[in-house]
C-alpha cells in the first residue's frame, strides 16, 4: 500500500512538472502583433535597376513594403525611381558604398575585406549613410553585409565588424543562411538572410510553414526582380508569396526589416520590465 502511494505521488509530481513546463513555454512564446503567428520581411540588395523599374510596382500593387539595401553609386542610376520608392514607404537600408567582399572574389580583389581596417569600415558605413540621406532624404537604420561577410583583415589580424554595425544600425542582415530568426533570441546585428533568388514559391513554402509553427521571423533576401536570369527573385514567386502571407487564415505579418526589428526590441523590453521602460530625456 505504501509503495502504491509513493508511485502515485511520483506520478502526480511528474504530471505537475510537465504541465508547469508547458505553461511556462506558452507564457514565454513570442507574441506577434494582432495575433499573427510569424513575420516575413522581403529584402533586396545593391539598388539594382530592376528593383525600381519593375519590382516596387508589384509590391505597391499589394501594398507591401520591402527593405532595399542600397549603395549610393547605384542609387544614382535610377535616382527618381529610388526617391519614389522611399517616399512610398519602402525601407532604405545601407549596403556600403563600394560593396567590399573577400579578395577571393576576383572582382573584389582591389576592394578586399582582407585589406580593410575597422576604422576604414566605419568610415565607409558612415559615408554611405550620409550620401544616402543626401540623395533620398532618409537616414538608413538597417544594414546588410556585402556578400554576407562580417570581417576585416586576415589571419591573426582578422576582426569582426559586427560590433560596428551594432553601434550604427538597429539591425544587420546576413546572406545565404539556413534558418529563420528566433525573435526571442536573435542577435539584431546578425540577422539571418535566406536567399529567395531563383526559387519558386513551392520551394519557399516549407520554410514558411515551419516558421509558422515555431513563431519565427523569416528575412528573405534577393537581388534582381524579374521573370528570369541570374540572381533574380521571380515576380511570379513574389505574387504567390504575398497572396499567401496576406490571407488572414495564414496569420502572417509581412513588414520591412526595420519595422519588425523595432517591434521585437520593444517586445523584449516589455517582457523584461513588464511594460515599456520610460526613456529619460
């Protein structure tokens, strides 16, 4: 009889612990706005002409705003188009001035990250912000690492420039990542960016459904915007993706990177302090 009582007590203790853990997990689950299950941000790099020639028209038709990480020299090639995009509510981010990448890319050999210092990189990021603001009237708050590479120097002198990005911007996006961002955990200076170039909607849908289940934030990254060609996000795919995201039954929030980043940061403060902390002036 005593043994049965002990087993019963152990059973109820185990059940209580499991229920407590489930309750705790539910309470700590990240809460997206308006009951949404996840977030999607569409982002595009390099200020390529096709983005304002054809891409923004499609986005505007669905009233969807994207994040465009631009370089001042290429902005000038379609200046009026970029002014219209910025005025229309699309987010303008910083993608450096000269797009420095590893010298292992032959086209970047004379602009190699291996030859940069942190001081030079800070100067490049600040100068890009200044030029973008002069051209488009907006100061970038978000950044995308050219080629997804986050270092300067080589060998024992290699240094990360992620801290620079964290100091200047509210977020920094990578490239060719394999998983979405966990809003309760992710480092805003190292957001994962998942390639959408060359893909059909059916290729991306499993990722979206998985993120829905986990309450994650998918940041998709592309380049050209058209129907075919290298490094091109297909407009047919975008249409299907946007229509899926805008279907109320799917409970998806689609918004620019900076908009989502600000929401996530504020939600983290609320979770930590119980309410948004007062900011002293």
